[in-house]
C-alpha cells in the first residue's frame, strides 16, 4: 500500500533536534509530521541509550527554555513515580544516576515519557502526527532545488507513505535526505587547500568521521552468573589492536586507553558498587543512569549503567558512505564488538582483587527496549 498526505512542515527524524523542531513548530501554530526510524523518539537520549554529555554550566546558562523544561520534567518524573530518599528528593539538580559524565544521567524510558508528554497536546489535537518506524527512501525535488515530498518505508509493515510539505526539515541522525534529494554535501575531513585551515591534512578524507558505538545497559547482581553466550566474533575483538596515530596503548579490550583529550595512556578501573569518591578513571559511575542509593533501601538490587566507553568505539568503517548493505554490515559488526566487550567484562576483565571477570553483570534489554539487549540505534556523535 502507498499512502499520501500533506502538511505544513515535515520533520524527518525524531531525535532530540527533531523533537525540538516539532515542539517549536506546533507552538507556532503550524501542522507538522514528525517521522522516526525506530519506535522511540528521542535519539541519543532514548534509542541510542546515551545520557547527555554537556558543558559544565548547563544548570546555570546555555540552555533553551524548552530544553530546561525537558530537564525539569525528567527530575519531576522521578519525584512523582520513584520511591526516592529524602536527600535525593530535596536536591534541586537531582541526578538519578549520579553519573559524573553529566548532572542529569537518567534512564532512556524516562526521557521517552517526558518527550512524549511534551508533544502530547499537539498529537491529541491532530496538529502533530508522529510516524514511528518510518525510514526515508526517496525525495521529490522541484525546480530551484526545493524538496516537495519525501517517501518513507514503514519498516514494520512494508507499506510506503509519501508526505508532501511546504517546508521539509532534515533532522535525521545522518543527514539521510541529502543524498535522496541529490544535495551537494561532504563528509569526513577536508584538506588544507579546500579550507585554508593550517591544521588540516594535505588531502581530504571523506571516511574520517568520528566512530559510532552500539551502547548497552547493565546492572550487577553479586553472587549470580549472567554471562551471555560467547559472541561469534569474540576472539577477533579480544585480540584487536587499533592502528591509530597517536598509537592505542595496547589491545582494545583492556583498561588501558588513551586519555580522551591529551591522548596520553590512561588506566581505567571498574568496580561495581565500589567507587564512591574515586577519581576520573572510575568507569562504573561514568555513565551510570540509576544509582540505587538515591532510592529507598531495597527498591533496586543494583545501579544501572550505560556502557559507552572507548572500547566499543567502532573503527571498521563509517555510516556516511557506502550502500545500505555496507551500513548494515558495520552496525552488525559494532554489535558484535559491544557484545564482546560485555563478555570480556563478565569473564576476563582484570579485577581490583586480582580476580578475573564480573559474571554478575546482567544485560538489561528491558532498559533499552530490545530483545538483543543492545540499544535500538547506534550512538551517532558530533
């Protein structure tokens, strides 16, 4: 089947930017259609399972009114629905996970609930339509390089839906309307000759893009064994050494990694539920999205953490070039890398007590809303 509809504004992509655009458009009185490839709006905060990584002044300035409402909404959601301790409830800038990557580390489903609530009045009135699991496949171009319509594939049913609009906004994670609309664009790094930038390379490299990752969430149940089946490509990833300049300090699956800013060797440590007060290198609390100590005793058996570390940065190819088959292959390989990271953590990772592995680590597919336990969509960085 092939449906057609018209709207004032089409927003292709339901990530953070797409949701912000939909909210602004609806508040301005326009009709809009918002599409999303997965079944969750929210992008990095939901389908990619990544808590925000922001500047240090976010609670004081550098934040839009709409984004402030979202942040307040996340904190209020916990206050309204979770049995919090009195201390946590009284914190103006409550951080559900007490993660040190951000002053607001939270569960993906909470972000989803808040975003849906912010858009709900406009959805209920019919002013905003949200088409989930819709991927753009073709674009119709008018003279003057105007995008008149985009056709989407309903991933679940196989049907096609064409949406025409007076204005089309590309809010997809990878700029997917650009090639469909035959728009000129570049990816990767440009050369010194092209830009005049003194630090640029001598030759352009369209494949020089920041690595993507397939994130996942875990908790830790002491005394239990939640080891996953050995991933098919575990031997490859366990022995993989990145070929980079400056050099990676050893194998990828190891606690020794380059410092994210200086690129000097840095040794991380990992100690579930045992890192209060430890410094920068504590990975358990890095992207922790739920800290059990913020809630009444017995509510949660464990903290919940997002695993998004340098060791799951996928270096085998980029998602901005190549065919759809190439893209799918890279995502499949990145998933194997992430599962191999988890298996290494469960079975071979060095412990501070000189032991090996943390079999109590439990993959939390329920937290990210998937059967395989991995995030719905790769984490697409800047």
